[in-house]
């Protein structure tokens, strides 16, 4: 690759930023997967070792991070489908921007109840509201 | 994967004009899309079952894993998900390294590191699924 680019491939706007986010979420999810395979591998050590590491997933901070991970995976999956539609659907390139807004809408619509169900136990444990 | 043809610049005019031709990059490109579609079901299903369904992560422990992996259905689900996600992610990282690491040496060694660590994780995960012992403790 050249060192001093003349002109640039980076064109800004929705197309570029959706790709930047696809790249960042892909990297983040990939490295989490390394960690996750290793923590699951503790089932081969002992039930106690596994339960101990899983206990960290149940703490408020890791629970919140997990919501972030789910959000990253969900964006990557939805935008991945959009990229596939752009590549294979004859009208895909023309509607790429509209499709981005659609997937962002789906993302918000899924993340609101998703966050609620993922966090409900943590919120109750922290603020102890028993109705 | 750019949507518009790039402006001409150094290195972009004929990026693969020397050496042998092969369809490797085409197959890699296709694999990213096919594995992506399968992963939508496997990964989003996994996240939903583990984090949302009855009690979410709070109910997960060794006994829960033992119950799940007693069934070949979940063993195969997890195995296919592991392989597809690792190969998809590794190929994605390969693209990213190719994009940003400019020196040949750097690029080569970063990719070696990537392949070795991914191979290790795939092997480890596969062994764990196949050798799981519910009575280990
Ligand atoms: C859940 C369903 C998923 C879908 C639909 C999906 C789809 C895609 C697509 C279409 C691409 C673009 C490939 C290209 O530009 O040639 C991509 C890139 C990538 N994906 Fe996924 N993917 C999914 C899950 C994952 C997972 C689980 C990981 C991590 C292990 C991951 C990591 C990556 C990485 C690192 C890239 C490269 C990004 C780049 O080159 O900018 N993806 N994905």
C-alpha cells in the first residue's frame, strides 16, 4: 500500500460511517469471542472454576458491558445484512441510505426491551425495589 | 467493498497486476456473506437465549451448561457457531491488517499471530465441546 495517498477513499457521510462502525464492532466482537471461548473452557477445569468466572458476568458493571456487546453484535449483524443487500439486490445500492435508517430503527426497537430484560435483575439488586 | 469507484491513486490502479491469479479473495468475500447470514440466526439466537430468556445470565452456571450440552442439538449449534464466527472474524481481521499494516514484514507477522491465536481458540473450543464431562467435579 502507498504511504502518502493522493486523493482518498474515505468519502464521509452515512456510507463511510456505517462501514467504520461495522469495522469497529467486528473487531470488538472478535476479541470478546477469544475471551469467551477461554472462560467457557473452564468447564473442563471444574464446576467451581466455571461458576466463579460466570459470577463476574452477573456483576453490574460486566452486565452493562454485556449490553454494550449485544448492541455491537446487533448493529454488526443488521448492517452486515444491509451490506449483503447492497451487494446482491439490484436496487440495494440505490436504497443503501434508507436501509441504514431502517436498521438503526430496528436496532433501537430491539435494544430498548433488550436492555430492560438484560438489566432488570441488576437494577433490582442495586436499588432493591420489591413492588 | 467501496460503493463508488475510487479515485486513482498510488497502488490502486492495478493492485494485483503481478503474480499468479487466483480466486481466493472472491471466495473469502463470498464466505463473509454466507457465514454472516448463518451467524445472524446462531449468534443472535445464542445472545437471546443466554441473556434474555428466563432469567438471562443470572441463571447460567455449570449445571446449566451440563444440561444444554447433554443435547447434540446445542452441541452442534455451538460448534458451528464457534467455527463460523472464528473463521468470519479471522478473515475480517486479515482484511483489516492488509488495510493498515503497510510494511510487508509487519503485515506478515501480524497475520501469523492472528492465524496462530485463532487456530488455538478454534481447537480449544472444539475440544471443550467434544470432551465436556458433566461429572467432572
Ligand atoms: C451476526 C451476524 C453477522 C453478520 C450478518 C456479519 C456480516 C458481515 C459482513 C457482510 C461483513 C463485511 C465483509 C466485507 O466487507 O467483505 C463483515 C465483516 C466483519 N465481521 Fe461480521 N457478521 C456477523 C457476525 C460477526 C461476528 C460474530 C464477528 C466476530 C467474531 C464478526 C467479525 C467481523 C469482522 C472483524 C469483519 C471485518 C470488518 C471490515 O473488514 O471492516 N462478524 N461481517
